C-alpha cells in the first residue's frame, strides 16, 4: 500500500466557484487488495474478497487504515471553512453544563463540565445548599483525555463508591473502589468488566457482570457467555463468586440490581437485545436462592421496585405498549400477576420511583408524558412539563420528598427541574446559558405516508421564515431499530447546522419503540425493509414539500442507523447528495461473528437461520447491495479503532466495496478515528468529527455556509 496525494486547487474552493466534478476529478483511492474468499450458504457461493480487513491487529489492515485516512484528511484539509466550523462549535460548547443532582449518604452528587473539558467531572456538596467540591475528575485519568468515567455506584450508606473507567472508548472497563471520605483506593483494580452495572450489597461488596477475556483480539473477538459475579471487598478478583451465567446457564447478557432496602437481588438474563428472564432472591433469607419469576425470553420484564414482599414489575407480556403488574414474592409466577397500571394507547418507556410513588414515562407521538401513581396503582396526577419535548429522571429514594428531572427539546437546552412530590409543582433548578436564541427557530411534527401506506411521524426543525424553495441543506437523521425511541432533544452541535440555514429532520421509523412493541416488530427480521422504506419516504416528503431537493439532502445515522444509511444509499443513491454512515452494521451476513453481535439476532435474524433469511439479509446488506458502475452520493463513512461494539471491519469492508464500485465525481471516503469507540471518547474528538461532517456535507452540496462568508 502506498501513499497517494489528493490534488485540489484551494483558491478555487475559496471562491466557491468550483463544481463537484472539478473538486474531485483527480481523486484516487488507495488500492485495496482482493483475496478470493468464498463461503457457501444454503448452496449459494458468497465471495468476501475484503475479509482480510477483519483482522484488526494485522499490519496490512493498519497500513490500509493509514492510507485511507491520508486521503480523507487530505480532502478535508482543503475545505476552506472547515476550521471556521470547528471554531464555532468550540464557542457554542463553551458553556457550563450540569447534570441533575442525586443523593448518596450525606452528599448530593452531580456532574459538571465547565465548557470545553473533554470529560465532565463529578462534584458533590453536603446538603442541597452546601459548597460544591470536586470529587472525581476524569480529565486527569489520561494525558489526552480519552479515558472516561463510565458509571459510578455507591454503597447504601454512601461511604464507598465503585466507578468504572473506559480507555479509548472501549466497552471493556476497569473498576476502582474508593472510600468517599478521602477518596483513598480500597483495593486492587478489577479488570475485564463489560456491559455491567455495579450493585452494592451493604459495604460487603458488589455484583458485576463480564465475559471471559476472548482469545485473539479483545476488540473484535466474539464474546459469548455473560457471567454475574459477586465481588467481596479486599479479596482477589480471581476468587469472585459466580452467581449466574457461564456454561451451565449460558446467556449473552446478564445484569443485576438490588432493591433499595437490599432485601431482593434482581437478575435479568437474555440471549438477545429483546426479551429476558427474570429472577429474584431474598437476601434476608440465609437459605434463599434465586427464584424464577419469568423463565423464558418471549417478552421484556423489569422489576421496578418492591413494597415489602410485593414486587412491582413493568412488562410487555400481553401488553405491547407495556403495563405494570404486582405479585407477591412467595408466589411470583406469571399466573399470579395482577395489573397495577394497565396498558394504554401510549407506549410506556420506563418507570421511576421515589417516596413510594411511581412516575410512568409515556410517549405520545414521540413526546414525553409523565403520570404519577401511588404504589396501589392509583393515578395521582399528570405531571405538568415545561413544554413539548423529552423529560427524564423522576427517580429517587423512598425518603425523598423532592426529586429532580431534566427536560429538553430541539431548541430547549437540557434543563434541570426540582419536583415536589406532594404538590406536583416543578421549579426550575438550573438552565444553561447557550449562545443562541431559541425564538429564532421553529419545530413542527408532520405525519407522512410510507411505501405500504403506514403513517410515520417526523420532526422538522429550522429557522423561522424558511423559504421552501428546494435549496435548503437538509440533514435527515434516524435510527429505526431495537425498540429505541428518538425523541426531541437538544444538541449543541446542531445549532451550527440550523443557524446557517440548515433543516434538521428526525423521523420515527418502524423498528423503534415510539409506538410500543408492535412498532418495533414491524421493523425487524423479514420486515426490516419497512425501516428503509420509511426513511426513503421521509426524504421524498422533504423533497416534495420543497424543504430541499436531492442535491441538498444529506442522510445520517449511527450504529443501526449506520446500517440504515448504508442500505438506503445502496437502494436509492439518487435520493441524496451526501451520506454519512457512522459506526454502521454493514455486513449483515457476518455481524453475529464479532464481539456481542449475536445478541442483535432478534432484530436482524442471521444468515445461518434459513435460506429465506440469508437471502433477505444479503439483498439489503450494505456490503453486498452496492452495485458496480453506479454513481453513489458523496459519502464519508466514519468509524473508530476502539469500537468493540460494531467492529470497524464493517465500515472498512463497506468503504472498500464502495470505492471499487462507485463511478462519478462524488468522493467516497472513510474517516477512522483513533482512541475512540462506538462514540467519541472525548469532547474534542466529538467536535472535530462533527466539524468534518458538516464541512464535507456543505462542500459537496456546493454550499458556502454564512459563517464561512464572514471570514472571506
């Protein structure tokens, strides 16, 4: 592999007079070796010539990454307003951001970012009106700011804390235990922890989950059996007690929690991202063992809280939109469940508790609705929120009379409110000062028609007074999978797009959870094409209504949303000018062979399931769906070297196939971040990545954003 330069005339770019053809006509891509590798699936040969890129530790792969990045950053370096975009992003992010406080022991803890800190630091104050003091600062964990704090858990009395750290964005964690009085480290660091919470049992120790360290590459090798352990303080990790999982009860995901009174250990176990078993153990009983509450994976169940021996459970069993039931621990079987809060037309997203009250979070057309119930299931009130948007939090301890929640919307920065449980009154606690005027923008929700006649909601955000002339740069962003709901939220970086005349559109595609489990299932397995059809229809709506045109439309998404972008641009390359697939699942025939990918089979199905499933996956799999001699949109694939959730090989192979098959003047590039994972490992990398995406998008649309004209 050899270094190849990009020849661009910077003065032509600055004048804004060069056409896309002139911009990239001399572009060459690094040669990617093809090695004949054939699998035969259900009698069908499938060639995979770029499989060698799956070897993330090989020198050849490293050389390929280096060559691709040289081409990509060489292209980006020639965009004259790229630095201006980054500068504006930094200015926007330079404001104080706080999290809602939470009480542990005698202290209230909260996260704070002064503005441009790579990581938010954890502070605390004694009592609500105490003087804040710095407790833990992840910015000191590494010189380059790529080591983050990935969660913290306190013992019930608040005297001990265990926090997780992630290095370079990896999902593998280390766990450090400290005394909260003086922050002294209690014992040796726990290692190789993954996809885990930390649940304390008194001050004795805590429960955590992990996999055996895989053979081969830790960042890409398959992880199979999750194991729940109990770690007793001051003992070696090698002696930790296996509580659940492993070869005797093989499960892909196992998690644990304790009720606030520490009477019950709750274990959730699953083989995929949907459906779980539920087990409960009475820790007050010296002879107590895990008792099966639900022994299959057919539905989702979450133990919300307990009221003495009574268990309160959120479930979608016989209730696609979810409901809340109660049952006594003595007879916890499904046949004894009693409805506490019945299913409604609105999808229940979650349940928080505090002061023996339940705060049920519903979605009404993708907008938050909060209802307060007592533990007998009696509705006490609908919580009055500050507006139409997304609220989160609404959780606390049994003694709390006041709790905190956050509220946000597309033009409403995430703000913290204090809520009085008895009166139902909300009081603004903290609102950030961001350098923009929300009154300059408007948000509307439309319902458009997908290919099969299904009505799909979409939020559209833009400056007031927008002219519907088909020439507005438009960012169409979506996800559409795993029952995940996209709701209105504030994104600081999005301001740059909006204030420069851009339109932001966010449809709620099937596959998500906005309308409950039926909406989710309508975008899974043999119905996955519905998701792509919904996305395509969203783009067609925006064009038909003259918000934009195919020359000014960009599509964007990450992870499962990266798959969405890859599949959509393969099926409809004429629909958009720019495609931004991020950390996407691009090889649908092999995704289940890496890290915990097999757990996604509930949504996707696998190529091993049946001939029909194999053929369905192969048809839309982005790596396999690209066609020779086709003009694809200007594309910047993004991934990272420490992404051990959706391994970068997906993006590597997709970029190689795209560069092989693409004809025309649009650049098709891949940007590979270092020391980052499935998301940016720190703020500076996030800002750089967003600046590059915006610069790439505007430039390939032939647009000079207003912020750039100020410097010209």
